[in-house]
């Protein structure tokens, strides 16, 4: 019996017996760790222009030396909270639609791109939203690119 089917059956049985399955907010699939060690990369090295790509959505993001920045979509803010061994973590906030969440990216060895997942932590007054997040990629823009 495939593992996925077993997991689904176990989750269903929890729901039947009064123990609802707890949905995960954060997708757990990240690209495999790179072969090149990224342990020496600092948050300051993330500063500059990046292009956010999620499906057909693309917009630009500019980060400062602390890994914080803004983007135009819904008056968004992007904040890096940690960078360790190439795993880039942080939060995002969107003023216009009153939403916020987290993200986790795997920085690629060339330091020109990163791929990972984002999720919601709040939608308006809902502090425990069940809305799914998604996956996205950031691409470093060439020096001098406009926001």
C-alpha cells in the first residue's frame, strides 16, 4: 500500500475518533541542499534587487543590508529573520489586503537565486488561517536594475 494512502487513512481515522488531523501551514519540500557549502553567506550579501516569481506573478523586491525590503504588490514588506547554511527564513506582510506570513528558501550556490515556500500566519483577524501558501523563486537582478 503506498505511503500516501496510509497517511490519508490514518488522518481520516483521527478525524472519525474525534482527533482532527492538524494541517500544516508550511509546505515541507525544499530543494536538496547544495553541494557547495553556504555556511559563510551573510544576510548583508542578500542586499540589492531581486525578482519574485510565482507562477505567472513577477515583481521586484529590493533588500537592504538587514535583508528587509518592500515590494509594490499590496504594499508588501519582506523581512529576513535568519540565514544559516543557505536556508533563508523570514516573514512577509501586505498592508493593502491585511495578510502576513512566513517563508523559507534554499539559497542556490551561485547566490543569484533561491527557491522555496511561503505560507500564511494571519489573514485579517484570522490568526490561524488554513489557506494554503505556495512556492516561489527569487532571482537576483543585475546591478542598476530599477525597482
